[in-house]
């Protein structure tokens, strides 16, 4: 079984995005959007603060 844990490479991916933004003339606002897009899915339970959806 192969398991991927994107949260472990988030810092590396953010660094790559920052470097590419210079070459593609991406604004700081656009870069922030890219870095934070769907962060709750990429980082998983680490950002949940113990709260899970659907547990009312």
C-alpha cells in the first residue's frame, strides 16, 4: 500500500510556488491564494483543532 501525506511536503511546495511566482509574474495576492488554496484538505487533521465536520 502506498500512502501520500501532502502535509509533510507543504513547506517545500510553498517554496517551489514562491520561486515559480517570480517567473510567471504572479502577484503576492495570487501567490497567497495558491499557497492557502484547499489547505484544510492538504494539511488534514492538523488544522482541525479537534473539530470534525458532521459531529453535531
